């Protein structure tokens, strides 16, 4: 996160109003909710996890046990259960 001096981007009246609540401190102003992206959408991490989970589900449907899937994917049996019993596609 980069630091921006408020005097360079905010009007004087707004700075005076903000100073009534906080002075000389770092202040985080979050994005509007419409600007948020879901986790992993930019990096592709979400897509990789979705592909992995689909492979786990397919293997389970093919008859591979939860214990074997846990070993194969280096995950706990509880995590494998969450994947194979979830209703997400």
C-alpha cells in the first residue's frame, strides 16, 4: 500500500473536517464494495484451486478413498471431505 499525502489529493475543507477526528496518523480509506474482487481472481489462484478441487471430486467419484486423496494432495482428510461433499460446481 502506498502512502499519499492528503494535501495533494483532498480539498482543504475535507482535510479540516478529517482533522477533527484524527491528526498525524495513517488513515486507511477502503475501496467501495463494488471495486472488490474475489480472492485469487487477479493472480489465477482461485482457478487453480477450482481445478484441483474438481480433480479431487472426480477421483472420489471414481472410487479413490478420502484417505488416499489426502495423501495424494497433501491435505487433511477433513479438507478432502469439505471438497468432495461441497455442492459447488
